[in-house]
């Protein structure tokens, strides 16, 4: 029955509603005094637009900008407004979304018009006009063939290729004017809610910048990320040479039987970059005796370090690997995090005095009895490992704080080299839809945790926000201090990870709080043609997560 009475769990209370009633009408009735703008809703752990209807008893919760889902939704809507503005002003322009940068998204701007401040000002003014008109984001359902024909006629071959491997009869499109895009998830009800953004020149393109999560009214000052951006550009240029710039092109390559060669080229590129790092260290061997390797969770630091050690040995050096984990203070001295548990990710969880004393001693030619930390007891064990550097020895120290100068405050800058292992997303879904920067790392971790650490996907998903907060506090603020940035992502890896992660994500119960994130990742992986791991080299960084590596971890 369309209008039968049902019961909604909302904001800690049970409220009546009618089957077929829209979510936004229910919110207006019971949450009308909400101080923040409601962008969407969670219905039984599923993210839905505000125009969704309820049909049976369910749980509802509003989604705000401060929520992870709210940020993604807001940014997706802002991008739609950008594309609509550009299409209206410069129909022949080619805007391509890129890397997350400076609290926003980087875009290339191509076509007959050369991008300058005047053009960017006009685009931003048109965007603000669209916002002031409060245009609804309109959705329509069309057949796959109709969608492909439309995108091909508009010159969007990237979208048409993406649809080629989608085995559905129909697809949804979304837009707020003449520009139409593939519907990749719920959107805000209208453009009027997307009123905080800023366009900034970032040659050769520009950045669409967004408010902070903690303060939706404020867009932070622009902090240039020159080194990270250069690494991103190098990756994009390499993709262009390969002819693989988006998921549709990757799938096309796979279906044409060329994946084996792509895997070999991608792995060869990694090896080439690792050799370059080893050669740079070797060229500075007279003064550089300490190489610090840092990166966020699941960036592949460990495999990178092991492969770097091999190349250093090829160059005649003798690398000695140390971990800052062995310099942890006793558990009773470890600072507590917000949850009241020991915060091992804090810099002050490390015995900085001992670490600096031993590093400066080792670099001066002295012998040092380095500690060994016992995680079971939460104390240093009685065992120590003694080292003394010879003329061809070099220390490799892996840890999340490697880029933070406070970790090695007593070591002269000229004696150390900092390497940052990033995992920059190499592909976009298409020219207008990017892949979340951290998604590949998260999927890597889900697979590794499930295969080797006994954690199910739901557990990994639930701690991920805490992991990211630690990275934002301890790693990302220092990434521009790196001397070298290595992008550990492989262009083909989502296709291989799908073979493992899809099943693990299916294990998340539908009533679990992690279900929506599991569902979102599952939908993302389904866009890739799956690839077996047989041809992934046993020294690949990917093997750190899927198993089968020749290295011991």
C-alpha cells in the first residue's frame, strides 16, 4: 500500500511517516531546526538523495558536510556545477579532473581557449550564478546504448568506453542544465546548497577548492604542493605515453589481450624509479649516510625499502635497515590518543633522545646497541642489535615520522635524504570523475588485513577514519619536505585487487555501520575488468598486499 503508515527511527526517536513519503519531507517535519545544511540521508546504512522515498520501517539519519559521505557528495555536486559553467561559456573547452590538491581538485583546461585569470573569473562567476538560481540536480534513466550514443555525440569517448563493460540494461544520468554525466552516487537536491568553493590558478591548470571538513564556512589558505604535483604530472605524462588515462581505456586494453605487457611496463617503471633513488644516494655517499623512508598506511613502504636495498647493493653499498618502532617508549610512557588508548603514531611515542644520540653516534663512526621493542609486553626487550657503520654502509630508517625534522633533529640536513612513498591515484573513472586518492590504499589494506592479519573488511573500514586522522596529523603536513617522492600505485592494480577485495567486501553485513563504505568500494571495483594475479612479479609492491612475494614481511 502506497500510503500505509510506517515508523522511522530518526534522531533517537521513533516518528510516524507514510509509505511513499520523500526523505526531505520527513526531515523538514522533524529536523526543521537543524543548524547545518542537510545534503543527503543514510537509510539503513545506504546513502540516498533527499528525494528518495521510504516504503517500510527504517532508520534515517541526515548527512552533513562534516560527514565523510557529505564531503564527497558536496564535491561531486560542485564539479557538476563547474562542468555546466564551462560548457555554457566555452563549449569546445576540454576540462579534465586530476589529483586531489590544496584542499581541492586539480583540473587541466584544454581547447581553443588558453586558460588565464580572466577565463577562470568568468567560469567562477557563472558557477555562482548557477548556485544563485538554485537549479535542481535532475536525474534520468536511459538505456546503456542511448547513453553511449549521447556521450559519443558530445565527444566524451571516455564515458562511452566506461559504459562498454557495464552489464546493465540502463544507466542513470545527472546534471543541472545542458551538461549531463554518469550518475555515480547521490547528489544534493539543488545547486543552491553548494555555495562554498573557490577557483584558483595552478599552472598549467587550476584548482577547484573546497571548505574544511571541520569548518564548512571556511576555505583554507592555498598551500602549494610543488613536489607532490610534479610527481603527479610525471605519472600523468607516463599514462599518456601508455595511452591509458582512465578506467575505460584500461578495460579496453585488458579485453584486447594487452594486459601482460602493461603489467611489465608498469613494473619496469617502478624499478626504473627505484634505481634512480639508489643512484642518487650512491652519488652522495660521501655525505649522505641516512635515508629516511616515510609514507601513509598501505603505501608500500616495506617493499620499496627492500627493493631499494637490492639496488644499493648493486651499487656497492651496504644498507642497514632500522625501524623507528624499536625506539618506542615503554607503554606507561606512551601518550594516549583521543580514545584513551596508547597512541603509537604520535612522534612523542618515540624515544627521540635515544634515537638521535644513536644516529649521530653511528654517523660519527661509533658503535650503537640499538633497542628491540616487544609489542607483547609493551616494553623494550633485553635484546639489542649492535651496529657500526663502515665506509660503504648506509642506514635506511623506515617509519611514519621520517619526513618530520624533529625525528632527526640532531642529524645535519646534508647527512640525510628523505624519501616519501605516496600512493597517488593513477587513473580517473573518466575525464570528469576522479578516483578517491585514498581508495587504492584502503583496498590494499582490506586485502592484506583479511589475508594475513585476521581482520575482516568491516573491522578495517571502521578504523580507517582513525588511520587517516593520524596521517593528516603526522605525515601529510611534512610531505613537501621530502627530497624524493615515489608513487607506489600501479596503473593496473585495481583490476587485480578486485579479484580479492570483492569477496571480502561482500562479507560486511547489510546492517553493519561499515556497509555503505563496503558497498561504495564494491561498486567502484566493479568498473574494472578483473585481472588474475599470475603475471604480477613476485617482487611487486602489490605482492605486499595480495601475497606471493619473494620478500619476507
